[in-house]
């Protein structure tokens, strides 16, 4: 934090720092220039209130906290979407997900299966791609959830290796309740219902045909009767084994283009991921690298290694977060041991806020968003989008600073690209802004005057940083209707909807002053806020301007791109016997 009482220091420190940075750049000049390595750590569904350095005093995240002590903390760091797939697409491309078509408009929200044709379009450019072209080794370990195939079960058009990563180890899909069996996902419940409906129809058809045959009225052969009986038997078997089918269909691990475990063995996943991260760092320590570790923690079903079970004060969820923190420590330990810490920019974030609906009885299975209202799935409320953001680069970034400026996960794109010596694509709009000036302290304000908060394709809210008044305004055009009323979440549904009858439209929009009311509890009125109309108008003009920059992209997550297809199902073995284990147990 810049010392408030010493304006001269505040003025000179940033300049001195950037001179130092330039000096450092010229000193370590020729080998890899000043280009740092990048270690990007992303948690899954972890709330900003789950982390010690963001104010949690009962959960233990000492490794993340130390990262923050040696680096700096962003307090207003925002995901471009409140669910996984669109948020991750925006992170990797630096663009609002509406631009790449990585949003649904029918409530699907995220890619629903591995065997769907939707995914990050091949003409989108990730920061990994740009850095790879600049000579970086680029690795992804962990969750992808941005699609896999387009036309066949092995074209891998959306695969990480087709998006700029030259090494991949992890889940092409995502963790979900089905992977563990004990938690029924909506997907499984819906599928079971549909299969049993088909079963009933087939049984009915079979009985009618049999009756017809017996009375010599309807059919002349037994063939349709036999087929409907076989069909009914198959469906009955399938609906009994829906869980198993889903686990085999989606809960598997790949190394590059090869499936290594189908289904995965969760008791060893943590150890394998750590082993992979460590060997990636060792393998590439003599060249510039970018390693993106995309944790499966702390998404339900909260697969936790035995040594962490029952250790936290916050049940299985807390155990899982503490295990993730331990993993962060292990990875940073490798960086230290390999002498890479000073040459590596480390970043920690979460893809969006914690899920309030993952609360079963008195048990907490989802993240905690601190004082912020709402959570995962809600496009506009802070709790769904305000996430941890920590940067560390010893000797370059000042340690211990706290930055309150509005920033976005999309900013990682231009920041990483420019530090890595790459060029930003010129043929498309990039919504992220280079963070380096505010990280170094050479700029006081982030470049984001406005940030838009979408829920699917619907613009739910906008934030405006009115710098001359040092105020961050937040305007909500739409908000989800909580269930039950006033509950603060949509219990009984997976996530709140983005549109339809359970979303309230606000005319005039709701206005909050986030600077004084971060919890969004006191909506302002023209009486309580004299500039009410002026703020609404300024923001509306910015929205119009933003809309002029949008051009339609093929939708990736509506029904055609987001429906399970037999021909796209990756299978290790011969269908339907998709199982294999090509992994030895970790050391
Ligand atoms: C710390 O995190 C746990 C787990 O999410 C949560 O239950 C608790 O309320 C948090 N405590 C504070 C002070 O934020
Ligand atoms: C990618 O291709 C689609 C059409 O196939 C197009 O609509 C979109 O604008 C393209 N994206 C970029 C970034 O060029």
C-alpha cells in the first residue's frame, strides 16, 4: 500500500520502481530478455471469503497468504462470468464471452458433457498460443471445460493442445457431483427421468403390439414386439447405470491426446497433479515457460485426500480448500527449489464466486463470498464475480500492497502477452487491460472505467468507476428472484436463472455506491443520490458504445453445440466398455 502520509514517496516510488524494472530488464538482457515465467493458479468455485488474506480467520490458507504477503492483493478483481465455461473462456482470450460465442442463451450456462460439439472456437487466440509462438513452453494441468471435439471422437478441435498449450494433463471436462456418486447432479436426475419415460413408452408399445398380435388384429410379425422388448430392457439397464455411464463419459483424465484413466481414481489425483506440475517446472526451467494450474478444488463433490479429511473447522468444504492451499505451497516449493521464484510471475485467482446453493442442510459444500451479496451463477451480484486476485514477482512487484482498483480476470491476457514479448491481436476487440502499470504503481487507476456483468447473453449489471469522485457505481438492470424470497440464493435449483420469470427487470435500474456499500444493501434513489439520473445515463451511453463493438459469433453452448452425441464420446477401450488405467500409482 502506498504510504498515505507521504505524497512525495507516492509520487516517486512508482517511477523508481519502473526504472528498476527497466534496469533489471537490461541487466538480465540477452538470455530470455526480461521475460518472466508465468505460473497461473486458478481455483474452481472458491469464494473470496474463503481465503485468509481476504479476511477469513478460521480457514487455514497459509501458502496463499504468504504469496499475498510477498506480492500484492487485488480487492476488486472480477470474473467475466459467474460460471465456469464462459469465465474461463474470457480469462484465456481476454474477451467478454459473448464475443466468442462461449455463452448459452437457453439456460445451459456451461458445457454439459465432454461429448458435445461446442467449445472454444479454433479462431480464438489464447495467451498460451501467443506465448508459445514467442518460444515459451506452455502447460496446462487440471481442469479445461472448454470443449474437446467437433466432428469425431478424436478430432480434438477444442483440445488445449489446439489452443496454444504444448502440454496438457488433466480433465477435459470438469468435476461434478456425478464423479463421486454420492451427489446427484441435475444432469443425472434429468437423464434418469427421461430414460424411464422412454422405458415406459416402449413397454406400453410392446404390450399393445403383443395384444394386437395375440388378437390377430394389428401386427403380422413378432419382430416389432421383440424390438420394443429389447429396447425397454436396454433402457431399464441404462437408467440403472446412468451414474456409471456419466462417470465413464465425463470423469476421465488425459495426458496430451491420450486418455490415461477412465474413470479417474480420485484418491491419487492430487498426488498426480503435483507430480505433473513439478516435472513440468523441472523440465522447462531453462527456457521461458507458462504453467496454468487449474485446480479441481473446491468444486463439488470436494474430492479430498484422506490426510486432509476432518482437519478444518469448516467441514468437507474447508478440508478441500485447505488441501488446495497445501498444493499451492507444494508447487511454490518446487519453484523455490529450482531457483525459479525470482524469474516467475505467480498469479492466484478463482474462476468465480462460491456456490451458495451447494448448501445441504447444515452442511456447507460451496464457497463463502464474504460480505458480498450473491454467488456462483448470478451474473450481477458481487458475490458471484468478485474473486481473489494475487500477484507475486519478487524484486519487481512491490510486496504487501493492496490495490482496490476495478480489475478483471480478462486483464491477465494483455498483461501476460506483453510481458512475454508478444503482440496483442489486432483483428478483434480485447476487453482486458494491461495490469502492469497498476501492479508496479506507475498508474493510479486501472484502465477500466466500465465493466459489464453478463449472465449468459443478458447484460445484468454494469460498474462505473467515476474517478473524479473516487466512486464505483454499480447498476443492475436485472437481478434473479431468490427462492425462497429473501434467501439470498436460489435454493432447490443448481444456480439462479439469467432470464425468464424468475428474474426481475428493474426500471429504473437499481443503483448502488459500491465504494460505500460493498454489500449492495442500500439501493439509491433520486432523493438519496442527487446524481442518480446522470449516473444511469452515463452508464447507458457506455452500454450503447459497447454494443456497437459486438458482432455475432456462432453460439457454442445452445442446444446444437451442447447436446451429448454418441459419435463425440471419447472412449478408452471399445464402447460401451470405456475404461482404462494407464497410470502407475504416484510415488
Ligand atoms: C471462512 O471460510 C469458511 C468456509 O467457507 C466460512 O464458513 C466462514 O464463514 C469464513 N469466515 C469468515 C470470517 O469469513
Ligand atoms: C471466428 O469465426 C466466426 C465464424 O466462423 C466469426 O463469426 C468470428 O468473428 C470469428 N472470430 C474471430 C476472432 O475472428
